[in-house]
């Protein structure tokens, strides 16, 4: 019997995985990677942006679908503001200075500081529309900045979008095991492979002597949990004030070397055909 392709549109297998929606007819998206975290503030959006920038700089056509509808930070990180255009058949994504295509609830608001106070089903519907109604064009790698946790919006993302793999972002504290376990269990339920874990804010580098200081103890928590679930640690990212400056200053088109190992693994694990 043939292997599951993780794409319900092409897979001939009968299974319990839900049927995903088709993207807009003018979208050809080769690989979709969802970036998830157990809770907010661990650097999920920053890691999404770093991964997108690394893939874009490798020459791949790259996009970010900001599914964090109530806490959208991707446009600001790339210095992208203002409305998006539509032609009646769909919405065109905005573009960063480096050419990364972006859609986000923030780009649809009249005022960027307006709060989004919609209820879950409306929010989930918007995420779905970001997939079905946006004219993405040809995309090699799309990164989805998922909302934190395992609530109904991440569930909608997993159910309606054809996802090739999940990257879990975590900081190395004691809850890491539970957080990763929840994400892995959710991914398993949806039959989506977990590609690995990105450990963020895991250490600082002393500016005077260059020594690595593990601010959360011995620095083994993420390695241990990765081993428990048989997952690779894709990258270890230190606490680095330059990242805050880049994110706040709309300069996430600048590449951060820390993410390079993760980008290399994605490139080799989920290769796309040359365009
Ligand atoms: P999340 O998407 O998980 O809510 P963000 O990526 O928005 O998290 O990051 C939360 C805050 O932490 C932001 O101000 C961001 O600039 C900062 N941050 C994220 N990762 C790092 C890091 N490695 N070093 C320093 N600051 C970071």
C-alpha cells in the first residue's frame, strides 16, 4: 500500500485525518511549515521570521501566514504597514523589503493598534481565508505563525491547511516537557510530522569574555525532552538584544545565524523542486 503523502488532495490512503481545504486557484504552495508554542512570549513569531528570512536568503520563494490573529506581530517585525490590495477574486499578500510575502490580520485593520475582539470561530474562519482567499502565487516555503497553545485556532490551522511539518518553539524551563508533549500529541492526532524543537532564549553570551551562561540551569531540559520524543533540536538561540531591536525596528529581513542549522534541516528534510 502506498505511503501517506500528508496531502489529502493527492493521497490515496483512507485514514481518519481530516480533509484539508484547497488554497486559492492562483496559489501554488510547495511546503507548509507550522510554527507552534505551548504559550505566548517564548519567541514563536521571532523564530517564524528568522526561519522565513533564512529560507528567503537561500533563494526560495517564501511566505508567512500570520495565524496569530489576536496577537499579530509579523508585519511589524518586517516593517510592513498599511492595507493589502484585492482584485475581487482574492487578496494579494504584502511584501517585506526582502520579498517575503506576508498576510496578517494587522494588515486588514484600519488602525494597527485596534484590538481584535472576535470570538474563536470568527478568528478560525479568518485563518482559513488566509489560506483559501489569498493569492499567494508560487511559494516554495510557507511558514505559519500559529497562535500559542492547543486551542481551537491552532486546531483549525491543522485541519484546514495542508501542513508538511511542525516546528515547536520553547524556552528551556521545567514545563518544557509538558508543553512539547501537548504539541506532539496534537500533531500526532492530526497525522502531521513534528520536524523538531527550536530552543529559544536558552543562554546568554557574556559580552566581555564570550562565555556561554545557561540562564535556566544546566541547559539540558530541551535536549532531554527532544530525546524522549525522538525529535531533533533544530537550533539553540541565545537571548540576544539585537533580536529585540530587529523585531521592534522592522528589520527581520536581516539574517540571524543561530537559525541556520534549522533552515538547513528543513531544506534537506522537506526539499522543494528547483524553480
Ligand atoms: P511569541 O510569538 O512566542 O509571543 P515573540 O517572538 O513575539 O514571541 O517574542 C516575544 C518578545 O521576546 C519579543 O519582544 C521578541 O523580540 C523577544 N525575543 C524573542 N526571542 C528572543 C531572543 N532570542 N532574544 C531576545 N529577545 C527575544
